């Protein structure tokens, strides 16, 4: 019996002699792996911190490009480079390090265009948002929002001067922030320069444009026969400017175009008239579409009072009114004309009327002009018509860790 006990003890000793070193080695490797993982996580967090610090600095000072060098944080460090990238984009590369561990974060910021707004106003005036009103994309006003009932705002909403009442019963599905200031640009110089550098410029008088897919029929006198020109020959970069007059537009567009109507010292100029439907060859709601239109008026964008527009009108475009708004000609005397079917976005200095309503039995009823059917073109959140006005700020379009 003693012999077998001795043999059992001997076998156990041998087994422990083999196992214990392996257990010890495994324990060492586990500790080493844990430390490496911990340092990698900390390096990653440092890289994220550097990227956030740079993005915040650009938000506060859009022209900042200095970056950061050897910034020490909790025993580690980060280095950040900030460079201009492509067209109106900024590239942030942040490298975080702890001892021998490194990690990087790449961020691409893109300048935000006013086309990103489903609705923007500088002055709201006396108009109230009421139950039944719905805005389908980003919303901002430099004024105070007057609220009655439960209007719905599908995208992120902001108002410099908050809401009245405050709080209101409005439904902000994308969130709401007050105190945010995003003012209109002082001028339209970048768009004008785009037309001068590689677009098409007309001096004075009115201009009539009828888009026929990738061609344009154009004239400068209402009684003249139109000239037909390939759109790419008419404007190389897609920008068309009338310096002192009004633009009349209609048709079906296959391309990327921005129209700019300037006042040019003529009191009745600087307007864009919608003479009939203006829409895309390829509707973005039914498939991929690269067609994009910007309508920029120094004053108003006006739906013409004519036979073509007396049974609704379709507008597929981003609308920008620097001193005015979207309105309907003779809105208070023309017949009830159906709906304004807008796919795009609307940026205006001040809301303009498009119709007249009266109360019949407590129910608002249209008596002249148009009802509104506005839908946001989601592409405009990151895309914009050529040389469309920018807000001066930036948004994140890529964040790679």
C-alpha cells in the first residue's frame, strides 16, 4: 500500500511540475494581454478626445486649422492635424498614444448649406404654427415660433428666440433647441462669383427658361422665339445669373443648376417667377437621381397667376429668398388653385402668403390661392445645388474609428 502511495505522490508531483509553469505562463500572458488591451482602449479614447476637441474648435471658429501637437492627457497624449479637403470639407486626423500603443480617428466635416433646411425663416411675423402643420426635415428660425395646438416637426428644430408659449404643445420628433443663431449671409457674392467664373451671366431685363431634360429653351423677350441650347453649353458649372431683372422658369430638368435673380438697383427686379411646373427628369422619391435645382432670388420666388398654375403647381427645388419669401401672385384675388407641391426646401427672409383662408363653422377654409404640400428632399441634408449659399458652419459626414 505504501508503495502505491509513493507512486501516486510522485505522479502528482510530476504533473504539478508540468502544469504550474504553464499556469504561471498563462497568467502572465493574461496580465500582459489585459495591459495591452487597456493601453489600446486608452489610446483610442485619447484619439477620440483629440477629434472632439478639434471639431468643437472648428464649430466655435470655422477658419481654425492649427491642430494640436503633443497634448498631454492622463499620462498619454494626442496629436491632431486639420486640413482643408476637397470642396468645402475639412479633414481631421487624430492620433492618440499611451507608451507604445497608438490609435487613430479620422473625421470629415462638410460645410453646411442652407439647402439642408426643410424650412428656415429670419422673420416669422404674425404667422402661427397650428395643429395640422407638419415640417418633414430640419427647421430653424431666427425669430420666435408662435405655436397654437400641436404642429409636428419631424427633423431637428431650433429657434433663436424659442417658442410662444414656452413650453408649447408642439411635437418636436427630432428634438428642439432654443438660443441657436444661424443668420442669413450678408450677400450672395459666392453664387454670383460662381456664375461669373464658369456659369452664365445676363445683364438686365427678364429671362425666360424652359428646361427640356438636358437642354434649355431660353429667350430674353416674351414675344421672341426661344433658342435651344444644350445645358452643358449654356452653363459649364450649372450657375445662371440675371444681374438686374426677373427670371421666369418652368420645365423638366436633367442636370444640376442654380438660378440667381439679382435686383441690381431695379426695384421690381430680383424675383423668380414659376410659370409652370418645374421638376426633375428623375424623381428622387422613386429612385436614384442626380438632378438638383436651386432657385435663389434676392427678393421673392413667385408662383405666376396664369392658366397653367390654376390647378396646382409642382416645384422640385431648394428655394432661397434673401430679402423676401415664397408667395403667389394675386394670392388674395386669384381663384382657389389647388396645392403647391414642393419637394425640396424653403429658406426665406420672411414668410409670405400664398392664399387666403376664412373660418367656416370654425374650420379654416381656403377662399383664394393655394394650399401647401411641402416635402423635404432628404438629399439636401448633405448635398446642395451649385454655389448655393452656405451657413458658415460644418457638420460631420464621416467618423471612422
